[in-house]
C-alpha cells in the first residue's frame, strides 16, 4: 500500500505480486468502492503469478478529493501516470461500473498500453432512471450519514437473492459506514457529477481496438444489461457475457464467476 504523488495529487494504490511478472492486471473501482472491494478476485490472481495493481480514483475513499467534477479522461490519464511510475508498459484492465467506464476511456486514449479490457456492469450513456438513482445518492451524501447512505443505496446495488442471503453482512456494513469521514461524501458528489457530465461516449466506442470483454449482471437495476449490450454492439469484435441471478455489484455477489470469466479472457489475450 502506498501513495503516488502526481503533480500534487495523491492517489492511494496497491502493487501486488511479482513486479517482474509477464502479465499485469489493473483493477478500476466502482464509484462507492475502494481497492479492497476486489479482494476475492485480485488475491487469487496474485497467487497465480500475475502482477496486480489497484488504486482509488481521486474523489474516492483513500485518495485526494479535489473539488469536482472531473472527467474520465483525467481518471485515465492519472491511471496511466501511475502505471508509468510503476514501470508498466502494457496492462490488462478490469473495471466495474464507474471503473469500467474509465477502462473504456483509457482504451480510447492509450491503445498502445492496453492488452485487453474487461468492463463489468458499465454504461456508455444513461436514461432518466439512472439519473434519478445518481441524484438520490447526491442527496444522501448531503446528509453526511454513512449508515443512512448505505442502507438507502443497497437495493440499487445488490440483487434480491444476495440480499436475502447476506443481510447480516450488509447490516454490519451499514454500521461500519456510520464512522466514515465526511470527506468521503464530498468526493462521492464530485464523482457522481463526473458520471452525469462525461459518461456519454457510445459514438466513440468504435475507436476501441483492443480485445474487449463486456460483462453484465442479469438483475442489475442500476445499470441494466441493455446498456452493456450497447457497449458490446459498438466495440468491434467484443465478447459479451451475462452473470445470472446477480445485481449490480457482481464482484461482490459473484466473485468466483467473475474471476473465472475474466481470467479466461486474460489468458486468451496474454
């Protein structure tokens, strides 16, 4: 665990595994998350011999939170600066939701640095329902009450099967969120504004040339599968997979299925 200082902007990151490994995988977080959200997927990949790099975007929990909104180009450029700092020339990118949208932009801006991308439960455009979810989160952030924030956001993030089987774990998360610092919510608002202002990019997807895997979650009500299908239909030669019986946060609900899917894709394109 370390901090990368990029012209005064501090980004929290983790560089795991053998720095001389033949293949490096970069993970890009969902908007509310931090690097440990990837544990069930990243740690097995380290054991398999991959170098794994994770970081919090600016605005997220462990990185700096300058006033926003930002742009996805900025997130991609800052990720590239981190990878350059670590001596990484080419990378496989795996991103979920906001992180998947950043991976799309990264592949557009820096194709020479990308071996493949896997984009999970992301969008390249949005409708009024997604907008209302985001606006509701902004309101919840304005309350600076972590327990209320997470409790209210849960139904849009998790599938009904997962919630029915894991309410004890989710309620512990509600309790833990009560102690989260106020700065977290300020950063979240900046990130939500970034999403609304800058995520629309369907017309640019055809410029992505790297191998691309698009993954949707069957019961995702936040970013429904039809939005993933739009991405897959507009990226030449992309592959499309649906994770069954799963809500938006597939990396938490179905980590084994996600790991199997992305590992096979990475191996194929290594």
